[in-house]
C-alpha cells in the first residue's frame, strides 16, 4: 500500500529537514525509514531594497527605498563594486548566514569524543539449517542489512523502548559471502544614460557649458541605520558620489515579530557621458615647465569640438 503525508515547508526547516517514518507490528518489531530534504535557505523577514533609478549622474540626488516587516530596524550599506571584488566571500547571503549556525544536523551517537553506542541485549540467533517436510531451508545472514536502530542512530535520536529495534544477531557466522547493502542519505558594460544625455548635449550645443568638479571618491558610500514605519516602509535620500562606478547596496533588518531578514544586493550605476580627466606628474620643481595630460571621455551620440584655455 501507499501513504501520502503532507509536509508543510517553512523557513524554520532550513537548511535541512529530516523525516522519520516508523511502524510497530504486533510482534513488537519496529520498521522504520528516513529521508532527507534540502530546504531553500530563506529568512522569515522579507526585505526589499531598491534605488529610485538604476543609473544617475555623479553629484545628483537619488532615493533609496526599503520595504520590510513593520517596526524593523535596518542597517544599510552601499560600497564600490571593486570592494566586493576583492573579497567576494565576505558578502552577506542566506547561505553564508546559515553556515554560521553552530549545529545544522545531528548524526550518530558521538559526543565530545565519546561514542555512546548501545549494546544489543537480545539473545543471539543460531544460523542452522531447518528441515521441514523433507526440505532443507538454509537461512540467510542479516549481516550488512540495516535496522530501525541504525536509522535512529543516523538521525541522532536516542529511544527508550522495549520494542525490537535491533536486527537479530547471529551466534555463528554463515560461511560464504554475505549480503551487503549500502545506504546513502538523501543527503555589462555601462549603458548610456538616455534620460539626461540629450539634455546635456543641448546645453553644450547652446554654448552654456556645464562645469562640475568631481572631488568625492569614497569606497563606502552608505552606512546607515534606518527604522521602518508601521507599514514596513522606509526611504533615504542620498547624493551620488563623484566616482564613475557601479555601487552595490544591500540591507539587513531585525524585527521582534519576524526575526532577521536580508535583502538581495541591488546596483546603481554612476555614469557621466562627458568628462575630462587630468593626469598629473608625480612631482615637479618650482619654476619647471611640464606637460599636463588631459583625457576627454565622451559617450555622447554627436561629435563635439574640444578646446583648452
């Protein structure tokens, strides 16, 4: 016969759920089986984080929006992409958080180098041939086969019972090869900013030059604590640094009701379609003449005339 057991999967079961099914027959013998289920590593406090726009000009303002459980306290962080490239293993993720758990599963009867095995107190069974109605029956040794005790041991469960959870032990080993059974547990390149490049090009063609001096180049942009309101919403208005790069932001939140939550990492591209970069010499002597190299970067769709003064 078959039997279906509904098993509700919740976040509390992560990262591993182990199911034990057993039955006791009238003779007192226990029949058992177990199965392992890998559960997706997710957190109960759902956190969503995002910028109002995916791209922006250096020095402009943008809005960082967050949604989580009501009343949560959230820690926000945004760093230069290069910081994460140096140590990607330090990036927070559900997997890295679950790996910090001191105990993920229990197997066997070992505790602080002690092996707490139980002796089989049942009497041994002789392995003799049986003559019945003129036929000789040769019993097969159960060595190598599992029993309920081994399944319970694999789950790390100690059971106090008078039922038969051990397989019979043979008083005399049966000659010849023994049956063996193995058990295996289910154990891009930057895109152009189409929204503002036409406006910038219009200013340049009209002769009204837009001059901006970039001087704020941090590696860590946002490092803030932000409480969520009664609806679980929060927002932070920030100014994009002058670095032309891709910023990586994420947040984790704690709540008395739903616990810990972690947002996926979101990106903001700080990009300017037209800018000048100066290359200064390492050192000069007072009164010395030296060449000053200026590199012009233009990602505009039209050609421009550049002059120095």
